[in-house]
C-alpha cells in the first residue's frame, strides 16, 4: 500500500486536484485501519507477559521501536520527495517534504522520549552518548533545522528547492554520522557499549511489535497525506488572497 | 579560474581582515575554556586537542555564511552563475580561496593555542595535522550552507544550525586521530585516513550541493 | 548567422505570474527595448533571458554557426544589472582584468584591453584607483566597460543609464550602436529612450496572474 502510493505520488498524480480527490477517498479507510491495528496492537501489548528481567517497562518497546524506525523512514520519504522537487520540479513533491518534516520531528521526539524513559530504569540514567542515541539526536536536530529553514523563507517554491538540496546532502551524510559515531563510541568507551537490541526477541514479543510497527507506519502515512492535503488547501487560500489583492490594485 | 582564486584571496586579505577575525575568535573561544573548566593543567592537556578542534570548528563556521553573500550583494554572483565553467568548478575554486583565506590561518594559529593548553609536542603536531586535513571539509560542508544563506535575509545563525550536524563526523575523526597520536594503544593512521576520506568526499558533495542550491535560489 | 530566440516565455516571482507567453527573435544587429513602469516585469524578463531565473514555461535559444546546439543561451550574453558586479576593495583595473580573464571571449570576437575599455567610457585616467573611490556615475561607466573587455554577442542591459548625466548616456548609446554595427544584439530595459534607431519596442504591462491553476 505505501509503495504504490509513493509511485502514484510522483508519476500519475500530475495535479493536486486529483491528489485531493484520492486523499478524500482513502483517508477515512486508512484512519480506520490504523485505529483497528492500534487497538489490536495495544491489546496484545498489554496482554503479553512482562519480561522477567525488565518487568512492565518492556512494554515501552512497542512504542519506542516503531517510532525510531519511522523517524528514519520519514527522512527517506523526504529525500525521495526532494528528488521529485529538484528533478521533476513537481509541486506535490514540494508539499510532500514540507509536510513530512514536522511528522519526522514528532516521531523522532517520541523515540527519544520513550527511549529516555526506558533508559532510566534499565540503565539507571536518562541519557547516554551511545552511538545510536547520538545519531538519532542529530537526526532530530536536522528535522528542526529543516522546519526552521522552511519557515524562514516567504516564497514556498524557493523554500522547497533549497530545503530539498539540504535534505539530500543530509541524507548522504546520515549514514556517515551513524558510522562515525559508532566508531567514536568504540574508540573511547569500549567497555560500556550498551546494546539496545537486548536479548533476542521472543515470539511472545514479536507479534505485538510487528502489529504496532504496521500501525505506526499507517499512522504516519495517514498523517502525511492529511498534512499534504492541508498544505495544498493553505496554498490555494493564499493564491486566492493574492489574486484578490492584485485585482483590488488594478481597479484602484 | 586562477583569476577567481586570486580575486577571492585578495578580497579576503583586504576586506576588513576576515581571516584575522576568524583567528581572533578562535583564540578567544579557546581562552574562555580554562575559565569554564578551571586552570588545572593536567585536565587542560587532556582535553586540549578536543578544545582546539571545537574552537576551530566554530571559527570556521563564523565566516562561512558570507562566502557567497558578498558576491550576491554587489551583483557578481549573477555573472558567476551565467558562466558554465562549470558552476561546480567555480564553487570549488571559491571554497579553496575561502579555505586559504580563513581556514589556513586557523591551522597556523593552532600550535600557539596548543601551548596554552599545555599539550605535548606530539599532540600539538597531530592536532595541527588533523586540522590541516579536516578544515577543508568544514569549508566544503559550509559552502552548501552558504549557498542556502544567499536566499535567507537573516540566515547566518540558521545556517550554522543546519551545517553543524553535518560537521560531526569531521570533528569525531579529527579529535580521535589527535588523541590516537598521544595515547598508546590506539593507532593514528585509521582515523586519520578516514578523516582524509571524509574531506575528499565532501570536496565532491559540497560543491555539487552548493551549485545546486545556487542554481535553484536565484531570483 | 546569429540569432537569439525566446519562445513563449513565462516567469513568476513567488506565486505571482509576472508575464506570460512572450516570444521574440533577434538577429545580428537588432535590438529590443523593453519599456513599462516600475514593477512591470522588465527586470524579470531580462533575468529570465540571462538564465538567472528559470522560466515557468518556454525557453531561450541561442543559434550561431559555432555554437553547439545544447549550449545555454546565457553563455552568449553579457548581463548588466542594477548592481555593478565590481568590488569596492579592488582597483578598477583589477576588477576589469578579473572579469576579462574569468569571462573570456565568446567565439566570433575579441574584447578590448582594460585600458581601451576605460578610454571608451571616457575614464581612461583612473583605472588605478580603488573602485570604491569612484562616484556613482563613474562606477556605472566602469561597470559598462566590463561589457567591452570580454566579447559577447548579446548584451542584456537593465536600466543601463539610470542615475547618469546626459553625456554619459550619449557615450553608452554610442557604444551600444557600435556593438550593434559589429553584428551584436542588444536587449535593454529603460525608462528614458536610449536613442537607438530602428530598435524594436516591447511594452511590459506587468502582472499576468497568480499561479492559481497550479494548485
């Protein structure tokens, strides 16, 4: 489902009106399925046994892991849209990466916050400069920077193109940051490398996790499409206001 | 292209001493650190390479947002954009000139600051060498930010925020190589070579990204 | 054969469509003068032809014997905008020789030396001075001399004579005429008539609409 949507977004849906039509039709369905999956996922989450070592806190994992995964997927979606902006100059691609940035920041924040909550009872500290934590934190900063950049410019078309360049540069850089932070960590504190993946996951935990992951992914796409729709509406309103202003100027 | 290099170098020397301000900022930042962490010489010599590197990183960022801004203000940027030398090459040459004018003075000033930090000779040499190799990468990364800053009316600070995360790998390997030279078990070459690789990588990505941003931000 | 063709150009600033479907063909020795009030899109059109703004639709094509077909039209153009593109910290001759070297000559002609170019705009004696020391009028003349040091068949001039006295205007008009006589092409936006004979005129009216259809 997500894949086919991405394809239509770049090739078939040449005009925003068709996108709006499609969005209106599929949004209720996606929202419904998301809600059902969340209900099942949350039920399984609380029905499953607590880990004998971690106790109740293991349930944080069902929110933390999908959020962390989405924080990265959202950036990939933005990078794909950025290519759409720069290569095909498609206005929907502009809207797509602009709408995705706050979502990415939100999911990253959720991942960081739940990770921190999980870390306190497990590691005895809210935060460690572990490789993975550090690179996710950097990702969070990049999301915020991109949002700030988009807000700092008046012309939405130009803002989209310029932030697309930065998104792509950031995209090639994220693996490097990840890799270098890994290295840095092993160089300096080889003894205290903390393994986030913990014990190999049991079937008991796997099912709820999987369902929650799908639910989160659907939630992301639902929100993304809704945010894109809002952005298109916003631009239509501003275009009409400009038109009104210009027309008033002509009559005067 | 040589003409462009020479022009930018001349400007960086004549126009209000941008290089001098960078070095002064570098020294001030490093001088402030002992006030913060206390004048314990052992501690300072231990954190010295890291402090010098962070100081260099901040001062390298200081002058970067002006890289294309001055050319835009007097209209030269338009003429530079109209020529396909190609544009990526033009940007690369501007980066080199910027580094020679602003980055190299930092490298030259670093041994003095190393002495202030009570670092050993080996550590000073290693830090200087890593700065020599690493600061060009900062300039190349910053070029993307500088190209973006061209369209931002008050972009300086925002550009620093956007560029700093990208500079993390350079900082990590620059500092690890400096430490590896002093501390025994860790070998110096692997992090140093990775630093070289990162610089070369950004020598490609930086100008391409900056050229793309300049092309897309013209108005 | 040299020809600059604009086909169905449209451009926008922000969300505003400034002009729509402008086409023209300029052969060697021909000139086009854009007129219209402030904000009517003269500068936008010139910047679009110079390749500094990406047109919303249409394209600009440069044709000549020596040019390969894929070449950007901007390569054949000189652009003199509102700003002079000269550095106040450097001397006039440093500025001019930088542009001479950086721009280089386009095929089919040769630029003057820096001294000759300064003579042509009537300021031969002061090339050794820093550009910043010159008066606004002198700076504009020197910016014009920049067009002479490197050969380009097409001159794109945005308000070349703004804030100039009559004698300077005459000098400029003379230089543009020489350029046309040598087989060049000129595109200029002006408030005042430039005094070019048989120049074609394009009246810009400004604001063709808001990019509403896009959304």
